[in-house]
């Protein structure tokens, strides 16, 4: 049972790091850990702002905010967030209806929560390392 728990914890840790593409992020920040931290903090703040704009917004505004998140997510290697934001943008620009839009918003929220948790864990690891 202990081995299974340790294995599960290790898998959870690996998954948290896989949420953000480490190699991509390192290339985008030129290996500068301070810049990496700043970019990740900005991303988390931006997701809160953009999700606030998306909630209950007209489709055009939701699409524009999703487009912004797509670029930001690609910049840090948060690929699930980027895919969810792209999907929301397509749905908001299409004729899919309110239910499809609500579903796309929920998927984006889920992806951003996952990314924010991984970023918090990563930044906590950086703080513990210094």
C-alpha cells in the first residue's frame, strides 16, 4: 500500500510538471529563472482577468478574451489551456449555441485551474530551492 501511495504521489508530481512544457518555457525565457517566474505569475493573473471577461460575455468578447489566452498559453507551453481557449474561440465565433459555449467555457476554466495549480507548485519548488 505504501509503494502504491508513493507511486501515486510521484505520478501526480510528474503530471503537474507536464501541464507546463518545461523545455518550451525554458526556451521562451532563455533559461532565465527570474523571467520564467515573472512570466508564469503574469499568466496566472491574466487567466483570472480573461476568465472574468468571458463569464457571461457576448460571444465576440468571449472569443477575443479566449484568443488572448491562446497566445499566452502557447507562450509558456500550457498546451491544454491553449487548446481549450482555441476551442472556445471557435465556438464563440460559430453558431453552436449557448450550451456549447458554456461547455467550452467550463473546459477552459478546468484547464486554467490545472495550469495555475501546476504553476503554484512549480513556484513553490523554486522558493524552497533558494
